[in-house]
C-alpha cells in the first residue's frame, strides 16, 4: 500500500526468549486499521514477519500477545491516538485524488 506522510501508524513487536530472556524490539509502519478486526490483523501480520509460527493468545486495547515454542511476543500500536489521525489524512488524500481525477476527466471530454 502506498502511503504518504502521516498516513501510517507504528506497530511495535517485542520478542522475549523463554530460555535466555534475550529480548528484541522491532518497529513496523503499517496502514492504519479502520476497526478492531483490522487492528488485530495488522498486529498478526507484524508478528508473522519475525515469528510465523507464533499463535495469538490475547488481543485488547490496541495490543496482542503471542507465543511460540521459544518466545513470548507482544505487539502493540505505539501511539493508538495516531490511528484516527492517519485515517483522516488518508481520507483527505483520497478525496483530493477523486476531485482532481474528475477534473481531468472533464477536461478530456
């Protein structure tokens, strides 16, 4: 998905090794989710990039926990308030594209 400035949100993925307690943190810029089911899907997709076999255990309040045979994984939206702002910006940009597309179509006629 092509997005511009202010039209993505950050998902943080934290992995903790269950044996050694080693930790890793990753950040992903993703398209803003429109509803809770899309929030869950964005978190699952971000985790799958690092741990495809991880299974989701819980999801609430813009965050989810996962587990696989070696890791505990937590994924969450870094700034949940940014989701609404990013959706508004996408909507605004989409509206402008439609407006300009209609204008150029009228000029072609």
